[in-house]
C-alpha cells in the first residue's frame, strides 16, 4: 500500500456528495460506525489502483506520483470510476466492475448456476445481464422427466426474486438486464412480461432485434420463430404485429426496450470468442458470456474555459482540450489498472476479462457543459459539440490504449481480433469507450448525469430510505441572477414546474439554453444518442423522454429512427407511465 502523503488536501465536497458517500461508499466498522473519511476513501482508491503500476517493468509512471495524480483527478471531480471501484478498491472484497454478462444454458443446473453467480456478483456491487434466448420454449418436452418446460419468462421470476433478497452493502439491490431474441417462440409473453406494475422490478427487459426481423417489418413480411433447443421453426409471426406490440408496451410502461443484436455483433472486436447476446443492466455495455467491464466517467463540466469563448474564432471555443487530453490518458491508465486490481467472483470471468481487457470510459456533465457554453441541447450546435467532444475522447482514448500496449503488451486476444485484421492498434483494451448513466457518480461529482439533459432545473431527488434532496441547477441559478429577474416567487414556480419554457417574460436565449428532458423533442434526444454512439466503442445509456400525451406512433417513429441512425438500442420513457419515479419535478409530488 502506498502511504498517504502528510499534506494530502481534503476533497472539497459538492453539496450532496457527503450524504451519498456516507450512505453508500465510506467503509463502516462492524458496529456500523464510519471507519473512513472522504479523503481516506479517495486515497484508498487512488493508491490501490496506482500500486498496480509497480507490476509493469516498462511503465512510464512511478506508483507514488501516479497515486497522487489519481487522487487529484477524482477529488477535482474530473473523473470517477464506477461505484464498485469506489466501494471496494483496496479492500478484501476487491470486486471493482459494474458490468457483467452471464450465460443461461438450457438445463436446470445451468439456470441455477446463473442464479448463484448473479447473487455473488450482486453482493459485490455489480450488475448482471442475461440472455434467456437459449431456454427451450414453454410447454416443450423435458427429456429427463417427460414433463413440460416452463419457458424463459417463468425462469426470469426466479432471477428476479433472488435479486430481491440480496442487498448490496446493506443498501441497494442489484440490477439486471434480461434479453430475449425476437425469434424466440415465447417472445410475445416476454414483451408482455412487465404489464403488471411491479412485476420483474429488478429487471430491465429488452427484445433482441435481428436484421432479418427489421427487414421483415420494413417489407411487412412474416418471420420465423425457432425453438433454440431443436433449431426447428415452430411458428411464424407478422413482424409488424410484433413491432406494434413492442411499441404499445413501451408506451404503457417504458418496458421492454430494444437492442439491435446483429449491429452489436457487427462491432464485436473478438468474434472468435463467440457471440454477444446481452448487455449489462442499463444497456450501455454489450459483453460476451462470462465477461465483465469496469467503467469510468469524465465530468465535462470541468473543461469549460471561461473567457475563452469567441464565436468568430474556432480555436477559442471555450473548451480546455489540452487538459481534457491529459485527463483522458490518465483515466485510461486508471481503468486498465482497475482490471489488474480487481478480484472477480468466478475464475471463468477473470479469464475472459483478462483476455480482452475491455474498459468503458465515458462522460458525464454534458448538459452542464452546454449550459456553460450557452448552447441548447436540442440544436445542431449541440449535436456538433457532442460529436467534437466525444470524437476527441474516443480518439485520445484509443491513443492512450495504444501507448499502454507499448508499455504492457496488447490485450491477449488482440491477434485474433478484428483490429489485427484491419491493421489497427495494437491496443491494450478490446474496447475503450462507453457512455454510462452515472446515476450516483454524477451526484458525487455534482454534475448532470451522463449525456442526458437535466430532468428539471430545480427538483427534489428521492434517494435511499425516502430521504429527499432539493437541487437547483447552479448554472441556471447564475444565469437567472445575471438577468436581474430572479425572485423567490419565480424560483418557487420553477421548482413547481421544473421548466421555464412557458415563462415568456424571461429572455428568449435563457429559455433556449436552459431546456430540460421534457422540453426537448424526442427526435433531438435520439439524434444526441446517435451522435455519441458514432464515437463510442460500446453503447450509450440514454433515455428518450416523451410527454404523457405522446402516442404509440411517436414511439414507433423513435424506434425506427434509432434503427436508421445506427444506435445499438433505445429506451423510451413516457412521462407519468409509472407511479414511482426516481426523479420527479415538483408538480404531482
Ligand atoms: P454508478 O453511477 O453507480 O457508477 P451507473 O448509473 O453509471 O452507476 O450505472 C452503470 C452500471 O452499473 C449499470 O449499467 C449497471 O451495470 C451497474 N449498476 C448500476 N446500478 C446498479 C445496481 N443497483 N445494482 C447492480 N449494478 C448496478
């Protein structure tokens, strides 16, 4: 362990950071008392991850100095690794990845193995994704007993219940993704699985759409349903009927989402190791069976250069690119070291991870950066900024991975990868970029989450145990104060509404820039997701928000656009379609 320097500064905590750290991240002794401070936490993480550097003879960095760089990186809120790394680095548990995918084989033994493995992963703070596509359809014969099988949806319930019983670190429950291919005979049951509110509440469900299916929708044709155990075609359905049902259910409850499986596999860098059949719980990380990935996110709000913004001069665009480059390179090194520092719950997982060394560097605070620069999210300028920023992170991230490969060697599966065939690399990591939701990380860093617009300019946040946090966006507060129009009455009404779009008395520019998720037309949500996807190795966590009055046709159009625009999947959420929301504006509270 690298000793803490005597003069190590205390982190300057953002308003809600302390509450979240205390609840979930700071280590506690057996009697429940806190046994570390935020400074201890960030040093524990920084020093444990930097210590891995010592293993590499040809490393360009010295562990002590690197530990200090990592500490400053995190406590400057410029970059944070995913929650399990913050919780477990430098501890006996040592499980540092947020994302796992487990295979579910078509036998009782394999199904319950998967349940057990998932329990072990949840206990350590990770989330799991599964494809249920290999399970034989309900009512098919079970050879050994002469009975009939209960089918994927029925087994899904077992996974859901097991998840319910395991609290991570005594607080939150695990999260799961369940995927079924659209050509599985039980697909209609699966699409309807979350009809009853509260059913399968520990799962996000997504239908795995194939290219053949999408073409059948386009041409209004029927397509085959195939039993995975026998390979037989057991039925045919009209593709448009299935697509319409999907749309209808997503309109009613937000579930299921869709993922484009063939597209995900087209981008699979290591097809020799098999097909990708699922993603992690929030959809941003496609993985092979028994693969895990650790994520980390750069807070873009930190890279605004005030006074350096001049529309007439493209070189003065208000962004500190040099610092962003430094942070990307440091973050890639951090995430690669996390792989070495991590203890995995199963030898099979450790083996797959070490072969491919996938990492997922992404961004958060994008909406904040737009506010700082005075650029509306729902504008061509906003999209262009997304492309520029993520294009840069992607390019520098890949360069950093090439540099690490020179120091440490490429990922072991590189020679058989698609990169080697295309003469790209060698890279240290099979994937480098992923856009995570940053649900809790963004609270710790005090920034907007992932690449999402703000949900509301002021809102109350329901956190664990029914506690609430009231938040006013600081950029909005400052911009409003600058207009001289701020007043208590005005703030009260912004808290109640969350949005300022119908406040005609406010300057037009202010209203254009300070848009919220519900103010933004769905098509702009989708365009933004597609813009980030174009510069991301893995996928993008993004919700397309729709107003309560949106129609099924609106969802159909969004799904279709996601397909045309090259997204890897899409999740929609129609306001008010579930009674419990994690974030809520004042109205209806
Ligand atoms: P965080 O901000 O805590 O790092 P994110 O909201 O960015 O997490 O989610 C990233 C990934 O972490 C998810 O896609 C999922 O794989 C995992 N994850 C998130 N929440 C949970 C949870 N409650 N249980 C298990 N895994 C989770």
